[in-house]
């Protein structure tokens, strides 16, 4: 039986712990816990249910016919940038990575080689427009951030002519 997830104001949330476990183990969907912890509701280091899904995660689950949405209608992607993000998310997820939000490190996504509860992220993913020139100063900045947090930068671009995502890794190394 497919889990029934609630959509309100464009946000899809999972309230059942069994559904959270099923999404994580069967679909590598991580989401973001946003609720207060019942044992200590005033702390803010550890969060509990509900789990909120990224739009990309929700769209992937809908495409796979793995969930039912109740409440508001889920309408995403809405823009061309959203469509590119979804193509990128599907590509990375299809390669076996766990994919989470990367805003904390200035990227679109963070990639994990396994469950984020057991592994550190290995890559920070940035979506670059196809044919866009990336200035040397920006490359240096991206490289330095990754060195500081011990990650590899993945510059990803969708080629509209071939309908494929191209990835280039940027790893800072000392001489």
C-alpha cells in the first residue's frame, strides 16, 4: 500500500515514522525532519516528525507512482530552472547517491555515498547553465569552500542538444 502524504502550501510532509523508514530504505529519500523532539521540545539540535520532502523528492516519488498526495495539489516543477533541477536530481539519484539540499554549503545538492545517518557527504553539486562561462574567481571560491569542508565540487550542466547531464568535478589540491 502506498503511503499517503499530506501537501499544504506546496510542502509535502510525512507524519508516520513507518513511512519515513520505507521512503529512506526503499527509495533513498531523506527529506528534512522539522518537528520538535517529544522528549525535549525546547532544544533545537535534533528534530522529529514531520518529515518534509524536497519538491524533487516528491516529484520523483509521484513519477514512480510510489505515494498518494492528500490535501493541496502538488504542482512542481513550475519553472525552467525547476525542470533542470529535477533532471539533475533524477540523474544523481539514479546513480545511487542519497541526495539532500546543498544550500548550507552554497550548492544545489549534497551527495552521500550511503545513508546520511552513516556517511558524510562527499560532493557539493552546483547547477551551471549549459555554455555558461564560469569565471576563474568563482572556480577558486568553489574550490576553497570544498577544501574547507572536505568535499568535492560537482559542476553539473544539462545539454539541451543531447538531453544529457554533464558533470565535471573540481577538487582543490595543494602543490
